[in-house]
C-alpha cells in the first residue's frame, strides 16, 4: 500500500460566505498588492471574474492615496 496515496473524494474546500468585511479585506489586499486575484477571490468566496468586477468598482469609487508624481519621475 502506498502511504502517499490520497483519497480524492475526501478533498474538498469548505465554501466561504461572501460578507462585506471579506470583500473589503480582499479589495484592500488587491490595492496594496498583498493578495493575488485568485487568493482574494477565494478569500471572498467569489469567482475570479466576480472579484475582478468588484475590484474595478472599488477603484472607481476610492481615490488613490499615494503621490503619482513620486512614482512617475524618470531620471
């Protein structure tokens, strides 16, 4: 018997309920580049497409809080 054999029927992910708190954490994580899109979507219990659309809405209504001139200077 192979000790490394995994029963694929017992592998499943527990569904995550989408809450406003989870979505806020995921959007902030995406904005600060602390999370990847797949990780943020999984954190919220959304598909990647739903997370992408939600993040675009977040960007639309939340202004940047960094100085763009600081990052656009080329010497």
